[in-house]
């Protein structure tokens, strides 16, 4: 069967794993067994995809990222350069914690900035935006903008990534015109 994805000659792809068509895996990357990678993903240089990681379609992973067992990325997720994931709450070199891996879910369209750290066991909401260097220690709402250490919410963002400015409970993106409604701390896109 013909391979319909690209793997640079310096990279390793362990078997079995599933890789979707149009995906590109660049220099010095290691995809470990039982990983699932969707279509049209772009996996940068020096990336490790640990066993049983699941990546949806159109996921972009920049250079120097380790995606550990327990991480699930839905479609259209962006992982910035050198961002960090954990998969155990209390690691010790001399204690095996493989049975204690926590799931971290990055929902559709979420973006993680360069050098951000995502502590395991949390949900990063749809189209949430985590700023560079932030340290996420709790669940993140859909469309939320978080920055700092520990990460704190500093607003809301559109699906296109632009910051939203709410007038009471309504916002219209100045870049793309999408409309949003804010109610009880939750943002939802308004269908037109």
C-alpha cells in the first residue's frame, strides 16, 4: 500500500500507528507505536509523539514539542514551539506512575503559545488561546484567552484568533465579523 503522507528520512515512525493522508512529519521526530495522527497535520522538527496520543485533522505542532501519552488534540489544534505537556501529577524517577497517566483534552481549534506548560488532567476549550509562557493548572473555557503563571483569563477570542470586546453580552469580531454571546461565563458563537 502506498504511503500518502510524508516522513523526513531522519525521523522514526514506530508501528503500528495510523497517519492520515497529507500529513508531514519533519526532521528528527519520533512517532511512537499506537499513535493516531489525522489528515493534513504538520509535525515540526524534534517532536516526540508518545504511544496512544491522538491528533485530529489539521493539527500543527511546531518544533521541540513532546506530546505525551494521555494528550488528545481535536481538529485544528495549534501547539507552539517548545510548549510542554505533563501526564503525571506527582512524578518520581523511582516510582512507576504509568497507570496514573491523566488525560489532557485540547478541543477543536485551541492554540497553545510558545513555551506554555499544560499541566495534565485538564480540558482546553474550543478555540481557547493560551499565551506564550503561560502555565495552565485548571480547565479552560471555550474561546478563553489565558496568560501568565499561573495562567489567568484575560478575555475572550474569536475562532479566527482575534480578541473579542463584549458590549454587555454581545461581541462582533472586528476581523472576521463573527458574532458571539456571553452568558453565565460561557461564550458561544451566534449562528446567522
